[in-house]
C-alpha cells in the first residue's frame, strides 16, 4: 500500500513523437513566454535573485536577512546587528537539477511529468538567458550521468532541450536516490547561484539534509511535479498498476471504496510530510501538476514571492505569517 502511494501508474499508451527542440522552444516562445512578458512586465528578477561583491551600504539587521552578511566589526561598535548590502550582479547563474528517474515518465492525462519538466526548463532557461544570465543543468537518471555547464544564449537553451528530448525513458532500476543529485550539485556549483530542483520527490529518504545544505549557500527553488492520479484514485474497476521505480505490477480493485479511501489517506499523509520537509529545508516551492497551466503556475509563484518579500520587510522582528512560510 505504501508503495502504491509513493509511485504508481497504470499502463499508458505509447507517447506521441517528440517535438524537435527548436519547434518546442518556438511554440513556448509564442504561447507561454509571450504571456509572461506581458504579465511580468520585465520583472524577471522575481524568479532569480543574486548577490554581488560590491559593497553598497550598511543597515540594521532584519529578520529575513542572510546572517552571512552581518558585519561583525560594525555590530560590535554599535551594539546593534548590522548587515552589508551589496550591489546586485547584473549577470547571474541558474542551475536546473533534473530528476529524470522512471517515476517522472508518469502521466494520467495528456501530459507526463517529464514533459511538464522539460517545458518548465525551456521557459525559465529562455526567460533568463534573454537577459544575459547563464543556465546549466545536472541530470539524474539511474544516477547522476550528465552535466551541462552554465552558459547563455538561445543555442545553449536548444542544446539543453535536445539533450533532454534525446534521452530514452529511464528503465526501472530501483528506488530514486535524490540525495546523489543534490550532493553532486553541491560539488559542481561553487559560485552562489539559483538552483531549481525539478523532481517529483519520489525518492529514498536522505535528501532533506543535502537540500538544506544547498539552501544555506544558494537560493534554492524546489519545483515539485505531480499528477492528480497520485493523490486520489477514481473508480475504474479492476486495473493493473505498475510501480515506476521497480517495475512490479499488481491488480487493484478501485471499485472498492475502502481501498480508495486508504489510498487517499496515505497520499495525503505523504503530501503533508513532503511539504514539511521542504519548508524545514528552507526552500521555496513551486508545485506543477500535469493538468496545470504553466504560465499561470509561474505567475502564481512569482506573486507569492513578491508578497513574501514585502511581508518579510514589514516584520523585521518576527516570523512570517504561517501562510507565507512556504511558497507553493
């Protein structure tokens, strides 16, 4: 039962032929990116924040400030914590840490999680590289098997998309070990960057601590992929279900109302535990469903980051309100 709640999928029809990288990017530029250009109105930095090396000012410490920027000499003289304010870099780096394990090939509707992941990467990479920022990627299948250095420009985005689209579906090879991807990124990405961890977080335990360590050094956004069927099973009668991670199959009777309730209860428990773990790691979270609208999801995420930034500035001495401690 626990395995079903972790990673289950019914057999699906063969996927349609994949678009070329250039065709996919053009389609997203005409649909999603044009909508975002009108909605963001140039405020793409809400999605990517960085720190420069040029000291601009000193001011009193506020609750949301990075403790690593405290100026201890000034703090000692004035008997009040002060932080250094830096001029923001005009060029920053972003990295996509991509989980491409078997469970990412699941989708109960028109889209699979891997397709949503690819389109998200295409939109964000193009949005950021248009402004001179660099993007790189670390890929995880059965293990960490590829890394693309951080570069800028449309040709680099096309190369990244081609790499993703040319990969075959991952074969069932045991549980995903997400901590391997996070630890690899910690060793590879030395300069402070924005890291997008794109995964369904169906993994062996042990990824929470590496994620928290990454968040101490970088700005980390957890992009969590999910499908509605992973949360609640409809009444479909007797159907075969396959564990995407191990390949094990079994028949389940979804007509049994008690079974559907147990499935939903276990799924809800896992949702709560996952969200708590992400909040405890100190990362922002964007949830993308296979039936979601990508542009709307990105704008929802952007608006919540803006709101959190305003509220944190208005609450320098206290904690953020509960509904803003996790961005989803």
